C-alpha cells in the first residue's frame, strides 16, 4: 500500500513537471511574442554586433524579452549571430523569430543616380548598406583595382551605372565595388560594345561624353541630337566648347567651392584645366558627373545631322535651339543671354 502511494506521488509529480514543461515550451517557444502593429518589423544586425546590440532592437518589438533571452541562449543564438537585415512578422513566436533572424537575410533594393563624384556616390551608398562612406571610397578608388579593371581616377565614376540593384544590407565595400564592376560589364553587352567601336570611342570615352550630354540636357528626347553636335565637332577637330566642363573646372578651384555657377562667363573660359573644352580640343580626361543610361545610349545612338551649335531655349526652358551656322547660333545665344539678364542671373 505504501509503495502504491509512492508510485502515485511520483506519477503526479511527473504530470506536474510535464505540464510545466509543456507550458514552458508553449510560452517560451510557441506562443506569439510581438507587440508592434505593422505586419512586419525589421532589425539590422551589423557584422560586428553582439547579442546586446540585437537585444536593444528587439526590446521595443517583443512582449517578453526575458523569455526570448532564455530561448536564444538554449538555441545558442546568443553566440552565433548572423549579419544582415531580418524581418519579424506580427504574431511570431520566439522560436520563429530566432529562426528568422538566424537564417533569413533579406535582400535590399539599392539605388543611385546623378552623383557628381565618387565621394558623393560613396556617401549615397553608405546610407543604404552597412559599409560606411570612408571604406566605400577607399575600395572604389583602390589603385590596384582600377588598374586591373581598366579605370583611372578620372574615369572611375563611369563604372557605376545608375540603376536599382538587389543585394544584402551587410554587403562590404569591396563586395559592393566588385558587384558594380560585374554590373558594368553586363551593361556593356555586345550591342553597346559594337556601337562604341563603330563610332570610334572607347567605353570610357562614351561615358565621358555622356556625362557632358547629360549635364547639358536632362531631356532624353533631345540628348541624341546634342550628342550628334559633339560628335560633329570631334569629327572636324573643333573644340567641344561645352559649358558644363567649364563649371566642372571652376568647381575644382578654391574660389568656387560651395558656389553654384548659373551663368557661364568669359572669365570661365580662361581657366587653365584639362577639363576646359574651350581651351583644349577633344574630350576631357574623364567624367564630369554621372550620366543617366539615356545619355549613354544617346551617345551610342547619336543623331546624324549637320548641327554644330546649340543654345538653351528661353521660350522652352530645359530644351535647346540648334544651329548649323555660327551666325544663327549667335542669334539663339543672345536670346538666352537676354533672358538670363531679365531674371537677374549675372553669375
């Protein structure tokens, strides 16, 4: 009889322990543990993060951070973090959350366009991935990389084709640079390479001219015509005389730092710089800004015509008037100069 009571007591204790374990498993592992209202919340785990860094991001998202801590320790997540961007869905349990932030690194959409310099591009990219601007700039201007990839300090910006790309948030500076090199080679497909060869320009020269075309006009519809003007000038040995290159040359000088040139003047034409296309024949050493794809393709598919000049159209701002003769161009140019004066734009 006594033994029977002991067995019953042991069985009862076993049931209690089992019930408690089941309650613990459900509470710590399987019950919902989120307190945000959106469908998803996101955390970013850096490559150097520790568990406390992750925990600080989770505290405002979870009902019971202590229960999460217990399971994270049991599943060894605390000592086995993974870097990246991770999603937590509303109503997830601790077990689901740990599984998600351990293995489901979510790709991001990275985009850029119209960056004026490599440094500004690095800053733009650093706002979208883990790598900071200084490490990006160092990787993007690495002399050994540029030598192997066929770029220089002047042409390096031309490797970066403005677009949207899918990659991981924890992409390193070198990984980003190498990915963009692959994307550049993919952009320069057989069709574009053949067109560049046909018009007698290298890839870098196409990108340089495209940067000028893009700075002259953001209107994709007239970019091929502007490109045609410059190709006509190159063909007959006439200086490009591109005002955007004068602005670029000026901005390299201390007196023009943090200024905006709204009107190109004769004094700008006297700036001694390889980017002064009034003073120097042919293309400048490299890009003056990042061109859109429309401008790149405008150069490759430039319009065949006999125009040698163009001037901004005062009656249709953003567009230009084209001329075959200097006399007609002077008429168009004076009309725009009068417009600038009427607006009080003198420098």
